[in-house]
């Protein structure tokens, strides 16, 4: 059963990633009614929410956009920072949604931020511990449970990420409409783009949970060769 889930997650992940990239390319060709760039949209959203200590900066790559609460920056990728498209506005507003969450003390974001050091540590060693734990499952079963505990932290991080990302998108689409950045023709496109972006986090969480259950089944003696 677990392998069916793994295969399904892999297929769904490919579908979602391909669709997301396709939507982004498509909506990147649709201009905003007011002609603002992604950087300008981001700056306006921050200022409209009373946030003036966060800088909007460019970063390399495609769909590498992110908000960093430590450096107080919203980094926008090459296809977003200077682009004057619906896709750029949606992505820029979404990342600023995280800055708004941070300023408002949004609880799931605070929980996710608190897990970052733990997940960073766990991700560096968890695969090795799990591998050794599986090899030594009969002679030293505790080692596998240690690995499972570390992997559980990464799974928890993935699950907590879901409401954080969905809430950021909800804030983004509401602001885009209220601020007059999008209109009745472009608002549905922005919503669609962010919807497919959210699906990537859903798939990641499901995949992480399925993997966690697989390791638990091995620890409990449920492995099937």
C-alpha cells in the first residue's frame, strides 16, 4: 500500500510542477492593468500594511522567490522582479503576505520559524541515521527510532507550512483586488497561479507523511521485501 502512495505522490508532484510552470509562463504574458512591476507591487503591499523595514531585492533563478524574516527581505526571482505581468504580481504579493504574517505575529509562521534550526540540523544527518537504523533494525532498533524522530520534525515542518502558504496567498489575492492591482479579468488568473503553487506544498506534505509512515512500519517489523 505504501508504495502505491509513493508512486501516486511522484506522479501528482510531476503533474503539479508542470502545471505550475505552465500557468506561470502563460500568466507571465498577461500584463497588469496598471503596468506595475513585481518589485513595485511588493513595495506597495508592504507599505499599505505599514511595513517599511523590509527590502524588496532581486534574486537569481525561476520561482526562487522567498521572504526572509531574519534579513527582512522579500527576494523576487528574475521573472518576477521586473516583470509587469499578472504572474509577477501574484508571486510578489504572496511573498509579501509572509511579511504581513510576520508583522501580525501569525502563529503558524512563528511555529515554522521556530522549527527551522531543528529541521536544518535534522536534514543534514537524518538520512544517514535512517539508513544505519534500517541496517541495524534487529540489533539496535533504538537508532531507527531516533531517525524517525528527526524525520518527524521535517514532516511536522511540511504540515505547518501548508496553512502558512495558504494564508499568505489568501492575503495576497485579497490585497491585489482591494488595492486595484488586478481587475475582474486578471484576478481569477492570480488566484489560479497561487492555487497551483499551494498544491506543491500539499504534495510535499503528503509525501513526507507517507515516508514517515514507511519508516515507522520498518521499525515495527512491518517491512516487506
